[in-house]
């Protein structure tokens, strides 16, 4: 029995999408990928500072669960929250908007 790979299933499903559905899927995928990437960065810098999630949360005035959700990419962080994290960890926050490469 041949197993179907996840990528094959994904591609087959995407092939059935209308242009509008595909655009919405791509938008949601980019948002999820960005949240995951930011979460990974938060975790790495938190660990570099030798803080637990609870310690970071206490210093920021939030909950450990909120930090866990951010690090897991389960929620998108606001710029205000990112600035609070940066300030707490002694980091600079830079936000950059640009046109995608063609």
C-alpha cells in the first residue's frame, strides 16, 4: 500500500480552490507563518535572557499563558505587545514594510 504524502494531499486540495479561496488561503498561511516566526524569535530571545515564560510575563504585566500562546504562534502579537517584549528583553523593535520581490 502506497502512502500519500501530506504535500500531495495539500496540492490536490489546493487545486480545487477558486482564485478567491486560494487568495484567502495564501493570506491565512502568510499570517500563520509570520506569527510562528515571531513566536520563535520571542522564545529564542527570552531563553537567551534566561527568563522563564512566567518571569517574562510578570515583568510585562501579563500572564504566562499569553507568552506561551505568542511563542507557539497561536496568536498574532500587536505592535504594542512586541514593543513591551522588546523593552523587557532589552531589544530594539523594527517593523519594515516593503513590496514583495517580483
